[in-house]
C-alpha cells in the first residue's frame, strides 16, 4: 500500500499512579486526545490544502464531540497528497484522518508506575477520495502504463442502513488467536459507487495485450504465453452477451487465463476500474466526494474492544455524507 502518511510514535513513560498499578483501574481511567506527528503533504495546492484541513478538522470535531477515550490515549493526525502519473485525470485529492489507540499499561519493572503504550495495532482511518484496500483506488483513472490495468475486489459491497459495507479482512498475523481485523465502510452519493465492474471482454483484452508484450520482450516465454493467448482468443469468440458479464477471476491465474469462475468462489476476485462518471464536475479537488472508513482492531483486548465500539457509535455516517460535494 502506498500510504502517504509516515508516522513515528515516540512516547515517554508517564506515571499515572503513586500506588501499585492496577490494570483494571487503568482500563477504566479517563483517557485523552493528543496530536501526533503530522503526515506528509504532496502535490496539493495551498488553496486546496486549506480546504482539506478544514474538512478533516470537522471530521475530528464531530468524533471528539461524541467520543471520549477510556483507558487509553488517542493520537490523531492528518496526511494529504497524491502521486500523479502520466495519463491520469484526477477528479479529487486523496487525504486522510487517522487515529491510534494507545493503552495505559502497568510497568512490569516498576509496580507503582504505569505508562502509555509505545505503538498499537488498533487504529481508525477516515479517508476522503481514496479506498486503500483496493490497491489504492483514487479519484482518478488507472495510469495507462499500470502493470495490471485493473483493481481487485474480493466481494461486492453490501448496502447496510444506506451505506456500503466493504467487508472485513484479517490482516497481519492471521495465525494469532486474537486476530487483527479491518472493517471497511464506504460513504457515497446515494446508491452510486466510485468504481465499476470490468467486463470479461475488457479483462481479456488487457491480459492479451500483456501476454503479447511479454512474448516480444522475452522471446523465450513465447511458447508459454501462447497457451494462454489461445485460451483468450477462443473465449473472445463467445457471444457479446457473455463477454459483457463481470470478470470474476482467480488470484493465481492472472496472465495464465483458463476460464472465469462463479462469484464467491474461494480465491476469486472481481476486476474493477475507477468510475470517473461518479464524480460531480466543476468541484475543487479539495471537495470530499466519498469517504472510506476503516476500523482496524486487535481483538481480545478490553481497551481496544471498548474504544473501537465507542468510536463506531460516535462516527456519524450521515454527517459525513452531508459533507460530500461541499
């Protein structure tokens, strides 16, 4: 993931109690908010940056007005910017509001003291105009020289109470008993999405172009590529109605096309592309045109569970949707 923020959590031990430290009391102790190191700023005009800061300040105010940390310190920061590539048309800037849940912990070496944790696997991100879980889906077309030419979506979003649930995913060490899980939401204009599903024909033509290029650049691979090129050419002879269906493919068959699979097949993905017609024209690049909310939590810890639950109740999706296009 090409995250634009680069955060370093540098915290010093802080004494919270003068008596023997009690973890149960720490879990219930009122927490606090603290600004963190600012994220990077790249390729944003000063005028747009000022407006984007105002958007994220409103996001922070809305959350901090409805949620008070318990048993932890909450660091918060912002990041702004993009990496434009030749041939891309940008409809809106991506920018990010991120918070870190840092627990109050007892110091095992000094029983009377406690400290604020140094790092955390439990975070919340509210991002405007970018979906980071989709190989970075931006408010822009895919660059013509992109090595893949499409993005991967594991399963279709599900509409829940008027908003799109993008699914959940175990991230990091999946073998751990208390897994780290991301829960992803998308707030958009009405029932529309900032991406569309790629047809089978579009997908096949991309793969064909790539295999032909590989054969030219590496003649030794021509025989290998020809097998899959033949599969593609045969499939392209099928009726247009069949070729117009969404491309649902196997993760391990990119560049080695055999056939499409049914939606929901284990190890499959839907090929998608940015939908530039989604965006409202003539808005400044700073305008939020969709929000992506990601709750990341290391399950099993009471402080993490409690605070993420409180944050989920505090973040007002209707408030965020009201900010779109403004």
